[in-house]
C-alpha cells in the first residue's frame, strides 16, 4: 500500500461501463508522479489517503470487477514516524 495526497478529481464522460458511478481522484505520492485512483471511502482534495494497487485495488466491494489499478481504501488521520536514528 502507498500513502498519497488527493490533489484533484478526474471526470470522464466516456468510460468503461464498470466505472459508472465511481469517483476518480487525482493523487500524488510525496515527491512522485500523479496517478488516478478509484475512491471507495469518500475522500476529497487535500486528504492524505492509503492506496491499494494492483489486484488488491479490485478487492473492495465498490471496485470489484472494475478495471482499476489503484483504489483509495482509507483516509489517514495521522502518521507517526518513530523510526528515527539516535546517537549511540
């Protein structure tokens, strides 16, 4: 899974029928390229989200059977990074 920030939305009037009703959001990993993810949790612009990719992106009920490569599966409240180097 990946952490990313939602930076916008994607609108497509012509798409695969399995995508009908799916909210598509533009996301970006820190320092990475933008990509599109299917929203399964009601995320919005500015949210930090957890992304499932590959076959795991098609496991949530909302995206099952649809042609998704990335799905937003959680809105992140907080990230605690305790992996800090200490002096010995």
